C-alpha cells in the first residue's frame, strides 16, 4: 500500500500527562497493521490540515474538537508530501471516547510506548523529539499570550 502524501495526526494528552495511542487494525491490506500509532489520517483534496484532523478525531474517537483547542505541534512540508501533527489536551471523561478505527486505544507515558515492539517506526522517532516540540509550543503560547496582554 502506498503511503498517503498528506497526513494530519494528533497527540492527545490527558490530565495525568499520559498520551493517547491507537493499536491499528490487524488487516493484511493495511499499512502498519497491528502497530501502535497516533490517531489521524489523510488530508482530503481541498481540505485544510485543521479540518482534516477535526474530521479524523470525530471519525476515530467520536470527539468534537473545536479549532481553538488544537495547537500545531509539528509541520513538515517537502515536495508533494505534507505532514502535520496537532496537540490537544483532553479534559473529557475517557468513557466518552468511542473507538471508530483500530483494535483499541490506550493512554500511556511516552516512555512506555517507546519500549513496545509494535510501534510505527516514524512515531517512535517522533516521540524522541516530542518533549522538545512540546516545550517549544508552550514557549510560543506564552510569548503569544504576553504579546496579546501588552496590546490590551
């Protein structure tokens, strides 16, 4: 199976600091079958990355996420391939999550994910950089908030 050119994924963190991952279906025709991955998927023609991740979260988890609740954590645009990873801090009860794709989901520390054997290779690499990306995102948010206060 050919990988999608344009992808939007999401890191969902709960109030305990654990991250939500999906164990993909064990379908032989599926790419990265039976491996842990992020929730997300392809960006459809004419769709923005933000709209794509909101659609994917609704389809895969049954959660409506408002645009202002999402932060762009990572963006890679090279040639005809574009990848976006968003961040969302979930405050809802996990019992409200309705799995629409995959075998199951689990909240876990990144360190627990990294020692698993069946993890999508690109996710394993991404998780090594995640703490730096999250710190950068927080610093940008704090800078933005302080700039907004000064304008007021």
